[in-house]
C-alpha cells in the first residue's frame, strides 16, 4: 500500500513541479519521476529490511540475501534509467520484466504470512494478495504508459 501512495503523491507533486518549473504540465515526465521516487523508496527497503525480504523468496532458491541486495540495486538503476531519455524505453521494458519476476516472492510472502519489515511470520497472509497483485499490474501498466507508450 505504501509504494502505491508514494507513487500517487509523487506523481501529483511532479505534475505541479513541471507546471511551476517548465511552464506546462509534462505528464510523461511526472509519471517517470513518480515511479523513480517510488523505486528509490522501495530500494531502501531491500537494504533496511534485508532479512525479512529474504524470507519472502521461495525455498530452494539460493543466495537469497544477495538477490535482495541485487534487486535493490536494480531498483536504484531503474530509477536513474527512467530519467535518461535514451534509456527510458529499455528501462521500462526491464522494469516490466522485473515486476513479473518478483511476483512469486510476493505470493510466497502471502502464503507464509511474512512481514518483511519485522522479519517474522506475523504478516497479513493471503489477503495481502488481494491488494498486491492488482498493485503489481498497476505498476506494470504505469511503467508501460509513462516510460514506453508516451
């Protein structure tokens, strides 16, 4: 829920900023800035809550902590790539793949009741997916629209 709130608030602030500083509303830029901000915030979680995030990764997958750190770095790189016009398209496609690849970790977290912040199994459980899966689809659509389509 927090990443979605960050995305929407950052988008509204970016719309206002483009109007104030550029003289007109640049919806595509505002959309990319908002996604970049959201990715930077979620990347912080990969380092601040690494233990809990390793619990989200399904059993049998090795190098869990390394994967968590690597995906955090990926999110930082994507946030930069979205802001460079020559890279925004390829970054958009890679982000879409990224959002699809991380979905099994979110499904596993719901099945195992993982609370990645606390690093325990007191999480929300399967009802978490009623929000997470539509949010993931929304993020994919957002990236497609603002980084690829526009």
